C-alpha cells in the first residue's frame, strides 16, 4: 500500500489535487484541496481505497488526520468519501471534543450530516480517539458557550464550519461574549 507521497502540486480542483512524484501524477482526494498552491512541494499521508472498479487515493497533511480518517471509515455506513467530507468540514479537535463530550450537535450542524448520523459517529468513535493527543493552540480543546454561538453565527453567514472554528480559536483570550467575538472573527475572516 502507498502510505506517503511527496511531490509537486500540478493541478487542483475543489476536491482533488494531482501530485507529481518524479514524473508520475497521482490523483489524490484531499480535504480542502483549495488550500494547496500550484507548484507547491508537499507531502501527504495516504489511504488507498480499493474497490471493484476503482482505486481511489485519499491524502492528509498529518498522520493524526489519517488516523481519524481510518477511525471514521471503520464505522458502519461511513465510506472514504463520507469520511473525507467530514474531515473537510470539521477539524480533528472538533471531532475529539464532540466524542469527549458525547455531544453530536457539533457534527449535526455540518452539511450532509444529519442528527442520527452525527449520533452514530460520536457513539462509534467512543474510545477510538483516546490514543490521539490533540491540543489546540491555546492548549485546550474545550469550547465555551459564547464560542459555540459565534461559530454557529459565522456558519449561518455562509462561512465553513472549519473556517469559523479557526477564526474563533484565534480570538484574544479577553473576549468572552458572543457579540464581541463575532465582530472580531468577522474582521479576521475579511482580512
């Protein structure tokens, strides 16, 4: 199995990149393919999905993302495409927090994931993420109520859940209320 590729990004779409590795172009599905720059040298941890009529490769920037992907595809009714879509919308801290707090509402707010699916994901990942030690920039993965409300407001305004979480995660620690957090997050996202 191909576990890691290093090469130049020669083409990209919203879902895939072509990674040129010594003259061979690998089509790799990656969460947030638009974040890659053309001609950029990059390394990806990979998963090769073998089906009857296709070989599909999925790539991840970190080994933690690959571990989460593998945990997701081990769940019933979650295939590689669904797992990649989940990772495109939720960072690994969000998934770990949803599982740790046994709160599927974090995931149910994402596009394409209903309440029942979110509950199944949270229940299915119980105990499977314990060996992974994710730490946010601030050293914690807990979300306060005002942060959750701010993320919800940003998503309602059309921002992706992942972008909204990153914007709220980078707010100064002195901000403790939703309205101030929303104004500052919008300022950061527009710059």
